[in-house]
């Protein structure tokens, strides 16, 4: 018995085939092999053709099935979908796409979200929606309504990228509460779509798809889709979630106090809290987590930091000797003591940061002494500065009631550095567990939960391979370095 998971990203689409009994990945692949194109007709715009996602999904599926020739398509019992968050896909009554998808990193809708925040009021937006409408899906739809009225008049349903893929697989148009919350359509106080937001923008509620549970049958594979993919008609789609909630699921993060983190070009800290809450300064976003219910709330508090691995990459290009690998940079950084002998680096050189109230702080180096410090000091200070930005965000989450006990992460990107992960454990006081998993594999296991193949998440993730555990140590030294780093913010 097998489970198939898809991860619909903006750079590629990945498929993973999981053996349900063992939880092991038997085949995995992604397409395209170079980064998928993003249409940028104007500065700040970012669009993709949804049919491209479907084409890449077909190629990834074909590759996975070819790699696992011993697996009969009839043995695949459920499909799960993870997807890039906050995108807008518009379809007509024949389920035809009306325009390219406005994806997550498109910023054209910012003024529409800001005006809505002012008109609806801070108390309503933060108390009911838990976020400013910002640049999310609802604001993107408002841009289409004003700037492309001919397109808007033809819209039957709006959906997220994962909803679109599910529609193409099953001919069923539906979404989830988690999806509606990431689009800023969901009123957490009333546990229904936000009537004031819909009225403000002039949207009819019928434009929103039917709601179905995150875990459970959301449609079944049509004959046409099955033939195109080489699969069997009738396989149920039993799970879907945005990439960050799904990354948390992939890392077995379901309970209050647990955190999932990634540290690539940008960094994400995603913590789970057990009640409805918000940050009064809107420095983090709050969405319904995969296991959220009105009776037993589970919110994912999402912090995104633009200046993360991109700083380390800059150091490699401009500070490290030519040809030095990231592993060698990590070794060099480890030669320097905790606190980098007084150097602090603010890593915010990749644009405005939400955790700084959308201020563009820039990257800066503090405490550099020409007679004492070397290249290795800068390499360590860069990694510590990135970690300290994570801790700065974690403290915002703690103010919302999150008690940080454990941080889960994949053994990838910055988490491959001993300096990075020991600093994070030391400054946060949390135990870090590094796992061997990815989003597509997590989506497959989510499908197993939704299909009832697994009794609960604990069973689904009992086989999750733990690669390393980092316990907090030298906490006073890390905290001293962090407090010095923090003193340079707002100077």
C-alpha cells in the first residue's frame, strides 16, 4: 500500500511515493530541473501559468512511477497536496483559468490590503482575521476586480494553487479553512468567511469554493486525470495544505509549543499555539494549522525573515576565499568562540522585514576591530546574526502565548551548520530535532491520515527518521551575544 504526495512550489513541482507501512520514500523526483519561470510584466509583479504546474506534476509522476516499477498504480491508495501559499487562481464556470496566477511574491496588491486594513479597522482585522489583509489572496482579487473588470466578471470561483491542482485531478472545486485563512477570508471569531471583508471588497461569498476538511476525501481522481498521470481512476485526494503548514506537518509539528523552521535564502519560523491570538503590531501572520478546529484551536504563527541564507551566500561570494565550500565556511566559523569576539551582524539586507514593522533596516556590521578580527569572525557573526533574527521573532511568538519547547527542522541549508544549530538551541533554550523529510513526503503522509490509513499523526510519523538532536548548552554566553546584537536594532 502506497501514498503519493505532491509539493507545488514556485520553482518546481515535486512528487514522492511513500510506502505506507514503513513510511519510507521509495521514489521521488521534481520538475523542471531548472527553476520554473516567473512572469514579471512590471516591477513587483510575479505570475505563473497554472497549466505549467500541472505539466510539471505529470512529468514528476511519470518519473516516480518509472523509478518504482515494482509498485502497481492500483497500490496507491491516497494523494496529498502541498502548495505555494497566497496565490490567486481564477476560473470560469467551465473551470477554465481566466488569467495567470498572481503568486505569493507579487506585491501589486499591497495598497489594496492597506486600505482594507484602515477601512475595516485594526480591532476587526487583528481580532477576527488575525492579520492585516496585506498582500494576501483577498487583496490580489481586489486588484483584479479594479484593474481587469472583464476578467473579474467572468470569475466563477477563486482558489489557491493547491485548490487548482486538486480541481484538475478530481473535477471537484473545494478548499479548506486553513486555505481560506491564508487568503485572509476567514473570521476566526465567527468561524465562517468574513462578511465584513467580503462586503468591503464587493465580493460575493459564492466566489469562494466549497469547504472541506484538511484531512478527508476532497475528491477522487477522474478517468481523464488518471490516464494522463498513469494512475488508477478513483484514488482519493485526502489532504491539502499550504507549504508552511505542510512543512510543519512533515516535521511532526502539531502541538502548542512546537516549532518548524527552515533557513534557505529566506528563513521561516512556524510555531503552533493552542488558542486564537494575534500580534498587535502584525509582525507575524496567523493561519489555521492543519489540525485546527473551532473546538480545539491550533494556529500556525508564521514568521518570515528575508535576510537569512542570502547573507551566508553573500559571505561566500564576497568574503570567503574563492572556491571555499559552505561546509568549509562552517568549519572556519566554528574556530571562533561564541559571540564572535564582539562582532554583531544584522542580516536584514534583503529588503524590508515584517518582524521590524516593514522597516528596511539593511545589513550592518557592529564591533569590528581591525587588529583583532579575521574573516572567520565575520563568517561566524553572520551565522549568529541570522539565528538571532530567528530568536527576535520567537520572542514575538512568546508574547502571543507560545512556549517554545522544541524546534523541528530538516537537515538542509543553514541547519547543516553546527554553529547555526547550536546557536539556535543555546539562545532559544529549545531542543532542536533534525529530520529526514520533505514537503512532498509530508503531503503523502498527510494523505494517509486523511484516508484513515493511519489512525493519527503519531502513527503516521512514527517512522520519521531523526538525524540529530541538539540540546541547549552555553545559554548564558549565547544570550549575552544576543542581547548585544539586539541593542543595535532601532539605534
